[in-house]
């Protein structure tokens, strides 16, 4: 048989795919491709939710840490008992007349006039704070302190400290305290290092040009601590930014009183953590009966009897991540946040696929126990 006949015979015996076989192959391939695509999008969705939850956990933890650190120390003024011993205040335009009374204050942003009559009236916080959220203000001495170089020789003598680790500057409000006495004064001149004899120390003067008197209440010794005074306010506010879908991004803010020597106050506003959608606070007031009750600030009988606070934060992811819209209701202390459109709801959230979680914490005031 010639080679050409062999080739023709092989061509005649060869068979291709039938239409049915081709359709089955295409169907199987489509199912496999569809499965791969489904697995990909499921994995992508799971990854987005996981990232959103991780970010929310981080935001909630940082927010609670920021708040708890200062709330816990409200009213701190060294080792003296704030209930039985009051700070002797000689500073001009002092941030408080009674630290025990002003150590902890709370406000509710019910409308845009919520700050009327307060030192916040007409300032950024009045318009930036989100409606239907809580504002909490804390005053205390800083835990960063320094010691005297030795005994004071006269009750009008300048305060001399070992190091300026607290960063004291002229005009700062300062508390000097031991376990029996405390004085609040303004530093009247730039803290100077050393004296004419070359002795190593830093001098904090308290002349009566920025104080009502240049005399402290007692002669302090090396057991006394010198601390800067702090007045801080926390709130949830609009950042002015939006996510990729155009939703407003809110954040936890801290407002720091500059404690200037003036009847008008100025503030430094710091954005701490974005993604905080709401904050609500209830106050643990110790009643005459000995019972502790948690109520909104408007129902507190005497703020000085508040021993703890119950804090609630609603944290939201910036971007959309859920497979379906969020129709959940969230419970914060003293506030229910319902899905948008809920009849009779005081506060609502948008119905979208952002991930939301509630964080709560009960914080004891160490100086009220």
C-alpha cells in the first residue's frame, strides 16, 4: 500500500467532537468558571468584612482607652482627698473655682444651642458635635509631675523643681500638692534653670501679676509634687470628610482648654479616631440610700456624687462591606439607634452595607470612691 493511501485511510477513520459533546464540555466549563468566580467574590466579601471588623475593633479599643484614661482620673490633684481637702486657688482667671465640683461634667447635644451659657458657647464644638450624642468634660492634674528640690523657705517663695519633664511654660496653670495641702497658681515668668549660685534647678515663679496673691497656703517640702492642670472635653463630631459612597465620616474628638489668662477661652481641637458614629453616657450616682443608679446627665441630682460612668460608642466602617443592607437596631446607654425610617425613633442610622458594632464600658472614678 502506498503512503498516500495510508494517509487517506487515516483521515477517513478520524472522528471530531459531536455537537452534543461540545455543548456538554461548554456547560461543564461554565459551571467550573462560575464556581471559581463565586469562590473569588465570596472570598473577597469575607475579606472586606474581616478587614472592616478588624478596623472597628481597633477603633473601639483606642476610643475606649482614650476616654477611660482621663475619665478615670477626673478630679485628680495629687494624693490629697478631694472630698475633704480643696485646692487653694490663687491663679487669675482660673479654669475652676472648685475642682471637686467641676472634675466631671456632662452635656447632651439636643440642638444647636446646647452650649449656650457654657465656655463652649460660640466655639467650634457647639456646631461640630453630632446631634443626639453626649459630650463629657474632665478636669484634673496631670499624672506627669516633678518634685521640689527641697523645702520652701517662705510661703511666697518661688517653686523650685528638679526637672521640667512636664514642659512648664509661662502662663501655665499649675498645681503643687502634698497629701495635706494643694495650691493652684499661674507661672508668672519663663521657667529659668539654675540660680545665681549655679545650683541646678528650675524656678516656677507665682507673682501676683497673674495671680490674686503671691503667697501659697503652706510651706511645701520635697514630698510635694508639681503638676500641670488639664481641662479636656470629648465629643463625636463631623470630620468634613466622606467615604467613597458619599456618607459622612464622624470621629471622636478631644478639645483641650488652653487655659489662657482671660475671661474668654481658646481651645485646641484634636481628632483622635475616625469611624465613631455616636457616643452616649449615663452617670452612676450614689444616692443617700447607698444605692448606685445610672441615669442621663439631666437626671443626675448631684454631679459630685457620681462615682462612675457607663460609656457607649457606635463604631462604623468607612466603606461598604456587608452582603446586604444593615437593618439592625443598636442599643447604647440611654439611647436606641434604629434603622432610618423607623417610626418614632429618636436617632437613626442609614440603611447601607457599612459594618457597625457597639462598644460599652463602665469606668470608675478613682477620686470619687
